C-alpha cells in the first residue's frame, strides 16, 4: 500500500528514483529495492519521502504501519482478525 502510493506520487511528479534516493542518503539501487518491496523503509525515511513528495505525512505513516501489520498477520488468516480486534481494544484504553 505504502510502496504503491510513493511510486504513484513520484511518477506523477516526474521525479526520478535517484532524486528520492539522494534525499534519503541511499543509493538508487537501494531505493529501487524499496519500491519493489524487497527492502523495508524506516519510519524517518517515510517522513522524509512525504515531505519531498508534498504528501500527507499521517497518510504515509498509516500506510507504512498498515503494511508492517499486514506482513505480520497475513499468514495467520484464522487468527488475524481476532488479534487485530484485541489490538484495537488495547489502543482505545
């Protein structure tokens, strides 16, 4: 979800991957791996990307966090919804 959004915004603004890579202080190959979903992006990098692409920081962080949660629960189809409901209740407390 997060990766699709950054790729869409980057392409819409006609920004080359190397420009985002430079802003993140990583090489272009590493950034390409982020867009392919091979390499994880760090929270501070999410914020930097949002600023560069003039995007909503909360949206980006929410998508990034949702991706992380999905990666953890995606193979637990029988228990995922129950676990997420428990987490949702804990967050409300």
